[in-house]
């Protein structure tokens, strides 16, 4: 949003982050493939390039996990 709307400006650091994910049906069993795909993007540098395109490199994750917020 900051890049596309010139009247908006970030005025300070990011204080909090939240887990976000890709919703996948539990019955499908496909979630593990999404984890593998995202980890592949992280490993080859594509993930960082995507984040850089939108100016949000500081929210990069080191690895994808299956439901890390579940506790």
C-alpha cells in the first residue's frame, strides 16, 4: 500500500507480527505440499524478491511450518 498510495507513509517500526497462512482443507492432505513449496521459495531467494517488490522485506520468515500458531 505504501508504494501504490503516495499519501501514506510508514512513521515507525513494526512492533508486532502475526501468523498468516494459506487455508487448505484438512481432509485434502495438501498442506504439507504448500509448506514445501514456500520453503523452496525461501531457499532459492524468490520469497525475498517477492517481499522486496512490495517493500516488506522486514516481515520475511526463515521457514514455513504447518500451523506454527497451534499450541
